């Protein structure tokens, strides 16, 4: 054991767990935490401009890499600011560690009017976390960090919250920091695996619906093996784009929601293998109602299995491990053999999308051509972003990051910063609308200070364009609150120290190539107001 303050104990615990990035803002109630990591070799502290940015960066860091980052915030406003990003991560099943300072232990839960006081703060955080607690002594810090890591690594990955009062941060004690632990995830009960294999073997026309759990479980290779063994076409949720390359002959891409492009597939399929997906309303507005009667479902969360539809066989386990076990009990397949006519389907799908998406499709195709296969694209809730999971070809896991079910505006830029810090050798592009970009634009400063190579595309239609179209369709064109007065985005980017440009929609690919060659932070504004109803976009009613 070694004598440490609580702040030092936290730094030592993070280092032992392999956590090397901390996002946050220093304040009176967490200074000892920052002081604890000061000078720690290999520990990068990223000062953000808003705590929401900190939690969204940590979420983007996790979704791009599978690695865990930490956030340091003050109690009260720091926590409530961070809650939005924590809620995003909870919805997306993205792990992150959030540490909040707190008033002295003796002052807690008394509503005494103390600075930054927020009563029941642990309970508030628990609503968007898989684990939440308060450390009561410096010696307890390593234990609660280890418990938080186990919760994220051994169960469904979600944020973890640890609150550390000021007197615990500054107090000294003999502290034992345990050595690194190898975390294991459940592989699934062998009998359940055998039952799943039995059902799949009996299928004549199976298809696979793959969710984000396949990416979280590093299950892409096993997924492909199972798909090829079954000759099963694969549809992915927006969280799973890239777990099977869009170049693979069994890949159908994303296309659920209100597009209804898969009616022919669903009418013929006799078994659905749903893996690592809760069948969320954004990826499939029908939440599995049109799936065949026989369903095999695999998920690490026992509450998800059978949640939407009764299952013929259910496996509670890590998607990657369970898929590997199933693949081991199936004969090796042939990627070219499938019961469903995929080439004809893809041609019809492309023709339909070209007709309904107007100028968005060529723009997205131009962007794709300007990027390497492993580029990471993070989109926001904007007209271009809504179409990305459907139109943007994806070739590797974790390379298209969409805000998904929680649906928070302003997610793209900070999440892209987190993704770039996690994957510094990758090209990273943020896609925002003018409305969403204004939520978190201050984090341009963070990107510049950190010296990142990052491209931020801002599609400017002078308003909340998707809602405007929604009001056109549902409220007789009565536009309320959708028109925006924007700054000059080029001048704004330059004022932050970002290289900035304004380009026409048909110049997006060329502008992205220039930005990649030049390096540094780029803000590229694209005046773009595509016409046509976004009611084909999955989340729109």
C-alpha cells in the first residue's frame, strides 16, 4: 500500500485500467482530481468548453474505438451539463467514466445551500448510467473504479458515474491499487447456443438483423461467417453500419424505418437472426412487427431478448462470442450463395433512393469518393445526416457514427473530436446542419488547441430544415421556430483558428480532399436546402 490523496488514487486507478484520456473542465470542486493526474505520463487531459462537449467526446471516443475515456466535472451544473452526453451514451450502449467532485461528505444531502449543491445527484446520474456511486474515502476509490469498469466491460456497455467529495479528494490514506484485471463477457449458455443453431439449421430462408452489439463485441468476422454459412442476407441497424462491409455480397445495408424497402425480403424469410439489437424505433419503426414468426435473438442484455417479439431461441451473451460459438457449429459457407436475389434488390433500392433523395445522393456519393475506406464520419440530426446510414457506403465497423435513438442536436462535432483522439491516424469528418452546429460550435476551440486534423462540414439551410418540412406536411406549412439567424460560418471558423471555406454542394468532395491534404481543423460551410419531404427518413412520423 502507498499513502495517496483521493485525487492521486483516482489517477493511479485510471492508469492501472489503461485509461489515458480525460475530458473535462477544472473547477473548485474537482481541482484535486485534475491535480492527481497532473504530470502522469501517458495521461492526456483535454480541456473542453462545455461539459456536454466532454461527455459527447467520451462517447465518440468509445464508439470509434471501443476504448473508455474519463470525464472530470464539477457537481451541480457540471453534472447536469454532462447528462445529455451521458444520456446519448446510455442510449447508444457506449461506455464512459464520469467523475464529479462534490461538497464535503458531511455537507451532503442536507439542502444547505452549498456552492454547486445538487441533492440526490447520484440518483440523477443513475438514470443515464449502468453504474453510479459515491466514494466515501480515498481508499475506496480503486474499488469503485474497478466496479465501474466491470459494469462496462462485463455487461451491456453504458456510462458509469463516480462522485468524489472534496474531503475524499484531498484526504490521504493508505491505498491499494489492484493490478489490471482481464474482463470477460458472457458467451451464452451452451444449451441456448445449441437451440439457436438448431433453429438456424432448419431455416430455408433466414436473414440477419445486426445491431450495434456486434460492433461492441468485435463480432464482425463471426457475423460474416454465420451469414455465409446460412446464405443469409444481412441488414444492419444504423448503429451497426460496417459490421459487414457494403462490398460483401450478402450485405443489404441499412434501410429500415419508414422506407419499407424490405417488404419482399420479410415476406419470404422464415427465420430472423437478431443479434446485438433492441430493434429500436429509429432503425425499424415497426420494431420487428414484420419479422417472420420464428426469431433467434442474441443480446448481452437479458431485458432485450424477447422485448419486442417472442423468440423461438434466445441467447443472453456477448454478440461476438455467441456468433463465434454458432459459427463453429455450422458448415463453412459460400459468400456467393444466397436464397434472396441481392443484386436485383440493391439495384431497385438504389433507383428508389435516387428518385426520393434528390441532390442528397450525389453529394453523399461525392463525399464517399473523397474519403478512404477507414475514414470515420460522425453525423448529426440534419437533412444530410438523416440519410447517411442509408446512402453512405460503409466498409469497416465503427466508421459511421450516428446520434441514433436519443437524437441530440450538436452531437457531431464533439463526438468527432473524441473519435479523432481515439483514432489519430484516421480521417475524421463531422457532418452538421447549421442549427445543430450552433449547439456545440465552441468545441472548435478544443479541436484547434489539441492540434487535430479534423473536417467539420456544416450544411446551412438557414433553419431547422427537417422540422420545417415536417411542419409543411403535418401543420399546413405553418412554420414556428424553424427560421434561424446565423453568423458567417467562414468568419466564425477563422476566429477560432480553423481553416474555413464556403463551397457549393457539388464541390464537397473536392473541398474534403483539399482539407485532408492540408491538415489541421477545417470548417467547410455548404449552403444546401434540399427540397422534398423527409418523411422517408426513419425517425419521422
